[in-house]
C-alpha cells in the first residue's frame, strides 16, 4: 500500500493510500467484479490492508457504476463489499464518512481517484471519476455531501490520485462537448491537440478546475496509470485488474 498523503490535526490523522502492482495474485488485483478468483483477490486485499495496519473487515466498498451518487457511510456499513461484491454499497461512486477506523475504498484502472478531507471537521471521502462521473460533476456532489455535514467548501481539500495521463487519453466530440458543458474553463485548460472530432483530455485537470470552481482546494499527485507505472491501466489490456484508493480517519493515541 502506497501512502499518498496525510492530513493531521491535534487529535486525528487522515491517510490517503493506493494499492500498487505486486508479486501477489494477478499482480495485486483488488477488484472483485472483474472475473478474477474471489478468494485470491480477498487475499490481495488482506495483504495490502495488513501492510497499512488497517482492518479489511471494517472497510467499506461500493458497486461503482460511473455515476454521481454519494453514500454517507456509518458504523452499520462496516465490511460492506470487503469480501463479496454483491454486499457492496449499491450503485455508488462516492463515499463519505465522519466515522473513525472505517477505511473507505474504491477501485480503479485509469479513472480518477478523488480523495476528500475536511480535517478540522473530521470528515473524509473518496470518489470515482471516470469521464462520465467527471462531466456529471461528482466533485460538486461530494462538496455538497460535505456541506450537508455543516462544512463549507473552503474547508474541503481534494487530492487527485493516479489516473490516465492527458497525454494518453484521446476522446471524441461527445466527451469534449460534455466537458465544455460542465465547465468552459475546464475545457480550455484540459483539452489539447484538437484534430477534427478528437482531442487529448486530462481528466485530472477537469476535476481540479471543478473543485476550484466550487471553492475547494486541490492537490495533484501527478501519478499516471499505465504499463510503466505501478498502477493498472484498462488501456494496457488489464481488464481484470484494479488498484484501490483508500482513505481512513484515525484518532491519535
């Protein structure tokens, strides 16, 4: 498990992790929904979580559908999706919680992991932003979920995790116009090398712009997915491999 960032207050610590390629089963795949051997995938998950001294048994996972639904995780949700995909939070692409010691986890292979933390309020979240979730503005939905906890957007920090680079992601006019519709500013900053009905698109940049437009602050990991990176890429033929993005709130001893 690779630690990307830590937020801290006097009483709490918030860790944002991603899993990486390993010499484990199927190079460390943690996706239960991709036709891989379930028991082996769970063993991969256990290995990663033990490495980070986290409890897989208490973690919460989602049935991701490239949408913008966000679920507020409570203690009763512990373990959902950790061992069986059909027990994951249904049709959800964002998780938010104020609970301690409940790791929130989503899986990726090119789409953008977005970590959220309002450290002074003890609330964290993680979101899955493929192009559909991005232009559907899952960033806005996540910020609103924090607002519902009494947190102003200016107190929310967002970290953009490993995802496909804008140098490697070519999209068509349908996607480009959807980006323009959600944010002309994002279109101007994230679209490059337009040629006819195609262009290169940085989803990381689009999500960064959307967060700033909603008054949240942003950090970029600047980490790509791909064959030469430690993070799986669907476009490299790794259709049966996923890495996880995990965020957890812990109380300092």
